[in-house]
C-alpha cells in the first residue's frame, strides 16, 4: 500500500507540474535568466519514508537539464516511469534518513548559474495526548492535542481528515502559533458544512513540524492534509527565487466522531 501511495503521489505531482508547464522545456530565447526553485524535503513517520521533490524553472520554463543535489544524493528526473516530467525526485525508505538533518541543496544550470541553499529538516517528535482520551467525539466537539517538541521547527500545523480521504488534498488544517506544542481542533474540523450535525466516522489526527515556505502544489499532493495556505517566497539569491521547505509528520492519532456516545 505504501508503494502504491507513493506512486500515486508521484503521478499527481507530475500532473500538477505539467499543468503549470504546458510550454517548451527549454528556456525562452531572449529571457532575463531568472530562476525559480520549488522544493520540499519530507520525513513521514506515519508511513516511514522520506522524499525530496524539486522543480527548477528558468525564465518560467521548466529546466529539465538542471543538476540538483541534496547532501550527497543527486536527484533525478522521474525516469523511467516519468521520463517527460520536470520533477527532480529522491525517495528513501525511512523517515529517520532525513529528520534532524542539515543538508545543502545544490542547484546548477550548467555553467550559467548555480547556488547552494541550506535545508534544515525538523527532528523527530510525536503526539502525546488527545482529548477526549477515549478518542470518542460526540456530536460537534473540539479535540485538544499535545505533542513533544521538534528541534529546529519554525512552527507546527495541526490537522484532521476523515480516514478515507487522507492524501486526497482535503481536510482541516491550522497553524499553531508561538511554537506551542499544544493545539485544539475546533468542532467544524469534523463537519463538512456549517451546522449542528457532525460528519461521523473515524478521523486521522496529524501534526506537522515545518521549516520554510511550502508551495501549495507540494502541500496538496505530498501531505495527508494540505497546509492551510501557501506562504511567500523564502529564496532570494539573485538570479534564484522561490520556495523551499521541510516537513516532518509525526505518527498519526485518531478519533471517532459519533452522534450518540
């Protein structure tokens, strides 16, 4: 199942990137030589794998001939399955292979332009408590969650999604302020529409530790629940701009939403 899910994520990523890039793969003639980088390093303790995805654009056209390396690992295009996409990708078997790392991301366009960007990945952490402790949520109630701190994290995201719909770009998520290691999911996290009736069933509860700015194309396709919103660029190293982020997903918890106890 994990292999099938990762394959599905790759296919969705490729579709998203190609949808944003229907033009030629080479730079436009007479362009201004500016570059955009979109990248994320993900350590998922729920499914115990790590993945890195990076797209590089020059003059708004996908640069498939770029050289991309994270630490000692060179990222390749999705070959042979995805020979025509513009996504540089790396997959590792375990979340521990990336969590807590400080790695250089090297991006080079032959001899025209190159730079290194430090990618710091938050460290291992875990959900500690869920209230109500019996995991039974009657009607529309809030759910309180605490978790251990993740070293180097810039912030946390608390999310919930109906069990059949994780990794489908849906669900509720919110930023947790001030690096707090506690948060509360409001009642509307367990309802598809405003009203007094819950959307009953089992919900997965996730907590993410993140650093940087996660582009929405990766948020929607690589995370079990998307991040709340796309944030601004955090790469400003002429001629490079863009968004780079790292995310660690703690092992999930669950609650069962019911109408009657």
